[in-house]
């Protein structure tokens, strides 16, 4: 592992995308740990709004960032697993085109389109981090249970998209580290219907998950770009 630049002297802007449990906890953790960073917290309910499924919102993000200090940290926590109409498919008969499109739109396309939207703001030559939440169930090599077709596939697609991004940015933006992060099972609205069998010691609060994620990310330097890491820093197979 390369030596990562110290976050204690990190100056500039931190962008957190997503206003769910982990996004909220990351904002609070950054306020405590990195008070010198200017925080920009955006989502579908923020002003300005940032809906990763809306090209207009993504296009306007560049204008927002141009008025800020250099962008040093991007944390994408936006994700979709279920809503009132759809949830993870436990068997093939439940797989529908609309559900797959919804899962991919947020969990895969959203992350790479966010990267495109912030690319110019990361071209300052200083160390910077672009991290997005993935999930262990997005690992093809670790898939032993099956089910959850759309969510698994969309997270696997995000992994490939951002791994490819890391290869390109190593040439064009060599100071930027791209990381995919698995936060562990976290007590948020996203996981609430599916965590009944999770042992208490393996169910993290959003605050604990946020702390783990920042601890892991702070150990990553530009030479580590393109890794898929769990909350404890261990590597997850693609």
C-alpha cells in the first residue's frame, strides 16, 4: 500500500452526495474530523438539488463547484434497493425490465455520471479522493447465495465503471484516488426490511459505518486507485 497524504492538512471542498443515513453520518463525521474542509452536501432534497438520474442537475454541478475552493473529496452514498413498489428479486420470475433499469440508473450510471460531472473540478493537481458506496453483494466472485438480481448486477456494473475510471484517471488525473467502499450492513432505511437475521455485532449504526469508511479512505493514496474495499480495509474480490 502506498503512503497516503495526511488528511490533517487537507484544504478545500468535500462533496457528499446522498442524504440518507450514511450520507448524513459522513457529513457529521467530516465536520468533526476535518473542520477545515468546506462541506457541500447535495441530494434530491437539497438546494441546489442533485438527483443523479437527472442530467440537468449533473450539468449544473460543475457551475456550483466553480464557485468553491478546490474539490478534494467526493463521497457518493446515493443508492437504491427498494421502494413501495419494488424490492430485490429473490427469484428469476420476479425480474422485470423496469426494476433492472431503476437499479442500474442509480446504483451504476449515477456514480460514473457524477464522476464525469466533477472531473474538471478535480484537475487542480492536488491529492483528491473520489469514493462511492458499493456492496459486497456486488462481488461476482463472492456470490454464493444468488437472488437480488438487479441490485447485485448494478453494483457489479458500478464496480467495473469506476475501476475503468481509475485506469483512465491514473493517466489524466494521477493525483486522484478512486475507491469503491462496502460499509457493512448498516441500520438505515435502505437495509431495514432485510436485516432481521443480522447478528447485532454485525449491524452497524450509520455513525459507526461512517467512521469506518473515513478511516479506510484516509489510508488510500493515488497508487491505490481502483480498489474495492470493505469497511475494515480488506479487499473484496470483483
